[in-house]
C-alpha cells in the first residue's frame, strides 16, 4: 500500500532499498532527516539519508520520493550524489530521537521513545505525527508501568531539550544485523555525544569489532569516554594487533594504565607488538594464527579453519610448530595451505604435508619487503619467527593494506571518498546538501 494511505514507522525504514525510475537500486536508507517545529506542531520530514556505493551518504529530499511501499522506496528525477552533511536546524530521527526521555503532557510522566511514525499530508508533505513510547517505573499510574503505547506528537514535550545520558537500545535494535564495518559507518556519522552513548550500549565483543573498523580519531575518542575497566575489557576483545595500534595512539602513561588493567595473558601479546616498529613485520603481525602440532590430523586442521572467529586471511593456512602452541611457539616447521587440506584424507597428519620451502619473515622485516614477499609467493599471510625459529605471529594481506593506504583511508571510506564541493550556488532545498 502506498505511503500516503498508511503510517510508516521510521525504524522500519532502516536498510530499505531505494530505487530510481528505471528500477535500478540507488542505495539503502540509513536515517530520516526532520525539522523540529515549535508549538507542538509535528516535525516536517525533509528527506532521507541514503547510503550509496562506497558508503557515501547522500540526501534524498522527500519531494523526490514517489512511494514508500513494503521493502522499498521509489524516487523520481536525478539523484544528487553530493555527500550529506547535517545542518544545525536538522535532526536525524533514528540517531537523535530514538531512546530519548520525554514527558507525556497529560500525566506528567517521563516516557522513553521507542519509535516515531510519519504520514503524508493532503499537501503531500511528510510529517512525524505519532510517537511510540514506553512508560517507565516512575509512572504514577501503577497499572501502566512498563506499558508501551502510541501517542500523538502534540501529547509529548521535551524533544528540543538537551539530554545527557540518552540511551541507545532502540537505535541499536534497528542496526542489529549490520556488519561491524557498516555499524562503524553509522557511529562515525553520529554526533560525538551520541557516538559515546551508542558505544556505551554495545557489548564488549561488538564494540571491539566496530572499533577495529573506525578511523583512529574515532577509536581514541570512544575509548576515552569509557570507564578504564570497560576500556580494558574492550581492548582484550580486540585482535591484539588492532589493540596495539589503538594503544600506540594514546599517551604512554594512559596506555600503560590500560595495559595494567588488562588480564596479564591478554596484555602480554599486545606488549610484544608494541615493542616492534610500526612498519615492520613484527609491528604488522597478529599474534593469533592457527597453530597445530605436527601429529594433528587434517580433520583437526579443518575443524580449526571452520571456526567463525578466524578472519579469512588467517584461515587460509595453518602453521605447524612444536609445542607450546601459543605464540611465541616452539620450533616453527612450516605451513599447510587450506587447499592442500582439502585434497588430503582426514586422517593424514599435518606434519607429513608441511610446506617448509618458504623462508619465514623476521620481525624487523620492513614493510616494502613484507609486501613483495606476499606478492612474489601469492600469499595472503606470512609467518613471522624470531632468530630461534619460534613462531611469533603472522602478517596478513589486510594488515599490509591497512598500512599501504593513506592514513585517512578509513575516514575517506566512511564518507565514500572525498566530498565534492561545488562552486555553483548550493541548492535551497531543505537539507539540500
């Protein structure tokens, strides 16, 4: 059914595909831009924030939207691909309205916003007319404690007031299925205040995954807003090489304080990584490759490779070493490529199919030599050993790319490349970016 005949809850638009008149997908909705108005008047919906190829976020005016149907939004005319930049008079419905605590006018009770709904008026404008809220324990109507209900926009007040400690549960629910890199894009585009609130609401594992995808400035900002104990827990949940990279951006005393709060067995590999120069194999490597003893079977190796937590580059090969199996290991014997594992019977011992012809890297190997090593041997990861042939870790191709790309590549990626600043007069369309 077309949007003008029904109410559309904003949270249901998250991730909905946007199509142009030719039926080609333009991108997916990430938020809705509204303009709050005084006197209890419903906010006007200005347009949609649409994420297009390359994670660029653009503004799509509601005047260009022809229909909002289940699972898709249709637009007309040429889409302006200039990067969206929020103006001071604009509010993002998902990012800034959800989880707010406002006041129900009739009862005076504080309620929490779970969602807001928009409808199209007879003048073909869109307005936020309904607020889906939940009464808290403080409700004076005992029978209604915890009750969720839909109110008219005019029946609540407080949306324009500054709020400290705004929750994030309902906002995160709308992005629950996003990959860490996509959720990182969401966080990057929030205000600093809202970014801290959302980060605080994420569990340690999820926040660790997201931090690894954010630019360094965002990482440092978010970590700095966490309590020290929580920050240490998040660092423990990160890959050791990513945790080391983040700690290297902090003042020495602050980094040491967090290392002291981490569990000793979690802090030890991070300390080792911090001891190497950044642009060397030691500074680039991860300390958690897949390590097996030579008497392990192919079946055991494949079981380890299948573990979902392993990144694809690390799961491409296993490292065969004498015990102990934790880095730094016993004597390094060689590697077994994933393809070789697939060709061998399950009972075959990995020690009998080791590729020992490739010389491993030393931790002080500079980045250019690491790059040429991977390119020469068509490898996605390379072993790093010390002078006594103990395996220290593995350098993966994504680690190398991370250091070969410009320092601000994550920032550029989250913005979909450099912004296009036109010398022509800016559009007068509200939100026309």
